C-alpha cells in the first residue's frame, strides 16, 4: 500500500495504508493525527464520524481544518521543550511521513488501552528515489516493529520496502494495538 497521491484537482489524497486500516480505530474516542500537515487524514477520519485532534507546528497548514466538524487543532512544536501531549490519551494515533525518534516513546505512551497505532514513513534506501535522504529522518530496517514491541503493542500488520505509488520510495509502516 502506498502513502498518498494527488487527485485530478491536485489535492493530496490520504495514504492507502491509513485508508485501509482506519476501520480498526475505535469509534467515539479521540484520534490523534500527529504532524498532520494540511489534514488529509484528519479529513478522512472526520468523514468517518471520528473525533480528531490534529497537531502540526505549521499554523498555516492546520488552519485549513478550522471549522471542520469533529476536528480540533493545535499548533504545537513536537520536537522542542517538554512533550506537549503529556497526560493525554488517544484511542488512535495516525502518523505519516514524519519521524522524530526522541519522541517515539512519548508518543506511544499516549495510546490508550485498546488503542490503535497507524504509522507510515520513509526508511533506509529512500535516498535512491529522492527526499527525505537524511538518515536521521529514515527508519532503519525493522525499527517500527521494534519500537512498537518495546512499547508493549501487539502488531496487526507491517510493511517494509519499495513502494511505487504515489512516487517511487522506500517505506515502512505498522499497525499495532495496545492490549486492554
């Protein structure tokens, strides 16, 4: 499954990985869309009548979500200072095309019992196809699986390797659940 593609109007479509596995997210409980950018996944999940907390450090990007029913937004810097989501719990977490390793344990600690993580981003080998190419922003082989296991999550699905859509890249993705 690929990350995303543009429709005929230039709008970035949701990741097929997120589309497919979003059905596993618990109903009627808050879902975090971390580093949401313009909100392609917040829109998808809001259309499924989910409550979304969409977070990004780019205020202009998340302002496009203002007034969307079921979506709360916050402009937060996830990489500096104290973890801004400390004490919060989410029934689901969606992350795509974002990696900041120092915060992975903090992020996974916000996943409530029974909650589902859907995570997809680039990995080693992606430099052959373009950006990102900096190893700091590329997962190592098996890294998402190891991080999820260390956090006590149970793997539902995992993908690692070449993806041809929306453009050639090397990706890693996981869906995992925190036991009740």
